């Protein structure tokens, strides 16, 4: 058994162990879930020490044939594009489980589904066979649907159904595009390498149509305007630990898939480059404006995610080294920032019973630790220098400027809108007179403080010392960008 297969099986083994435990042993179930997520994280992060960042190709490759007649295989591997996503997935899964101490009903089912979700997310980033990729992609729907539907808020049933229908609708187009690509391979194969080789010989018009199907399938999950309607409702109604994974990882699955497909269909994505940048800029500004209008803190973060994923799409649309590296780094940055935001706002909601920003004031006097970490995450969301978001947006801006010139200034407009609602939120939360009941709010403690510190450390350390993560992905991004005209390091 290879290391990646073992990594994939570990959360599933933890889920099976939880299923075998008595339903009333809540404390033991939490310990098993936490222990499994910790071991998974340690194993995944251990790959960094064996990963050769100078090699752009796949590493730790495992291939086991499933059905030669259908061209399917259990094929796993990672490169500089997938490894950062894998590391982020294991980190946020552990943080989400640590933040789940308030779950006090149907505990067994909750933690079982969280571990199954972690395995499915990792499978998406490790799969090197499109049939296997699609299997893991669809597998994420099942635990997420039940996590929202069973443990969500007042309108959880509608939110879960909305999320399921949107994603399934996009998956139909995704599947059609995959089947067309499968048919283009002599002898038929779902292997990513075989499909990438065969697809490059397809006519540009065919590539455009196939890529549009992928854009719909992956665009729903990112999400991009105008197919983002499921996101705000799902975020508001989902339990806060689930929102950490939904925003921190699930959205990245869409952009990760789009990057992979762009390399498979270079002529198609090149022909649609103008449309991609248009969607990116509209999502960037539209998401920021809607976030600025929200009084519900979770809805605000949800709409800000649409804006931040617009930055990712902007970097992808540039199709050059700087833009693609900026897109990948923005995926990491948004995972850390959004994860920290949902962690802190979720904990605040548990203490106060409200997410309405107008019900808070002067928390800095009562909860200084909350004030510090929340302010840090909001300024990081703006892309303040010294945080990882700044480095990511700078790379995306450079890539966009190299490709489109001064059109990239619109990216700066999105940053200004983000700054407006970030400053307003911090001011409402932590300044003004102390409202009745606010003085009883408890500050961060124990595991909460540890989880917030880990995410904050990632935001600052990668902002001050981005070289390690950039080096991790640069060789793969450089090779990827060479597929397109104007690629390479320029």
C-alpha cells in the first residue's frame, strides 16, 4: 500500500471506528475523531520533507487498474499544485473538528461524516484518473448535505437542498465534458495524462464547448457569478465548523479542477480568456459590494468568499506564471483567512446567540483575544502587507497586468471594497459603548485559542516568508504555464 492510499484510508478507518463505538460515548467519539484528524495531518505534512520541489511532475504516484475495458484506474499522485491543497485540507479538517465541541446531539453521526468528508476532499486533490476524481467530487456531496441538513440552522433543510441541487446540476455538465474527453482517447481512458495528451489535438471549437461544460461544473463549486446562489444560504445555515471546510476547502476544489482542465484544453481556455476575466472581475466587485451590505456576519463572509474567489479566477484567466502562482497562493490564503473567520464568528455566535453585527459593540474591553484575532483576519482578508493575502493578490495583479495592462486596476477596486466592509465590521464589533449582555461574553480559551493561533500564524508567516510555499508550487506552475502562449516566468 502506497503512502497516498494509506493517507486516504486513515480518515475512513477513523470513521469506521466511530461507527463501531456506542452512541452514548460522546467523549470517546470526539477523541477518536480528533486523533484521526491529527494523524492524517501529520502524515500529510510529512510528505513535504520527501517532496522534491524542483521536479514539476507527479510524485508518490500509485496506479492500480480497475476496469481496463472502461479505462479506469485507482491512480493517485501529487505535484506542486495539489500538495498545498492537500496540506490545507488536513489542517482545516483538524481545526473544524477541534471547533466542534458545541455539537451535542447525534455526535456519532456528525464526526463520522466529518471524517468521510475529509477523505473525499483529499481524494479530489490526489486523484490522477478523471473517473476517480469525479467519484470523490460527488462523494463530498453526501456528508455535506447531511451535515447541513441535520446540524444546521433554522432554514437548514432548504439550504442543504439548494446546495445539493446546484452542485448536482453543475456535475451533469462536468460528467458530459468528461465523457466527451474519454471518447477522444484512442482505446478509451479516464487517465489524466492520457486525456491531456489526446485532448490537445482536438479542434479549438470542440475544446471551447468541452471547457464550457467544465466551467459550469467547477464554477458552481468555486463559486463564480452568476452561479453562486447556493453559497450564502449554505454558509449561514451550516454549523460553523462545517462552514470552515465549506469555504476553506470545498470552494478550492472548483478552482483546482478549473486549473487542471485549463492544462488539458489550452486552445479552448485561450479562446475563452476574455470571458473568464469578465466573470472574475464581476465576481470580485459584486461579491464585495454584497458583503458590504450584510449585517449577518456569516453572510458577509460568504459573499466575501465570492469576491476572493474572483481573485483566484482572475489569476487563472491570466494563463501566465505570475497569475497562476497568485491564484494558487490566493487559494491557500483564502483557506486560512476564511477558516479563521468562520472559527471566530462561530465561537462568538455560540456565546451570544446572534450574528447581527448591530448587536455587538466594544468587545475589545471584554474579549481582547477575540478582538485581536478577529481584527487580524479581517485585515488579512483585505490583503494588508505582512499577510499572505497581500502576496497572493500582488502575484495575481502582476499576472493580470502582464496579460491585460491597466484592466488589472479593477482588482484594486475590489480590494478597496473589501477594506470598506472590513473596517466597518471591526469598528462595529470592538468600539463604542458596551451594550447590555456583552460584558458577560467569555473570551477565547484552551483549544479555541490554539486553533485561532495556528491559523493566524499561517496567515502571518506565509505573508512574511512566502518563499517556502512559492518554491513548493513554482516548478509545477512553470511547467503548466508553458502550455500557453506567453507562459513561463515572464
